C-alpha cells in the first residue's frame, strides 16, 4: 500500500472510523455521474492525405471499432463487439468507397496537372 493511501486510512482512523476496508477498483468499475460521463469512441472513420517518404501523395483510410466504446457497450449492456461490427459494416464499406473515390479524384487531378505541365514545357 502506498504512503498516500496509508495517510488517508490513518486520518480516517484518527477521525473515529472503524473497520476500514481497502478495495482496488479499475476505471471499468466506476459509475460516472451526469457531469462525469466520458465520451467513448464506438466507431472511427478517418481519411488522411499525406506525402510519403518518396514525396508521393498518399491517402490512407482508418475505419473500425474504438476499443473503449465497444468495451463499454459490451460490459454495460451486453452488446458484443461482433454485433457492433455488424451494425456498422455497411457504413464502413461506404466510407471505404468514399475514400477510394476521393483517391481516384486526387490521382486524376494530379494526372491532369502533370499533362498541363508537360504541355506548357513542350510549347516553350
């Protein structure tokens, strides 16, 4: 037991408390009041555009379950991770399609820009 906890127990005893029990709890055991309700990610969908190490434009998609949210649903309501995945499957598929559509659009725009640059160079 750490010294801080020991000092709390001693202060309680000094104040007249008897039969003090110490219980270890985790964040999963806490019940949050109205002002202390955390926001937990159930599903995430993120598209990121960046330049890779070779200076090529890259588009990356990250979609899936947020572990804290799915753990909470499982523990608090008995809703399995599989059930949540099934519910969001079509949304994740659509998000993937949208990301791929954006990727195609970006690639087409880059191709158009490259053609425009080569035309300008050849005209000089």
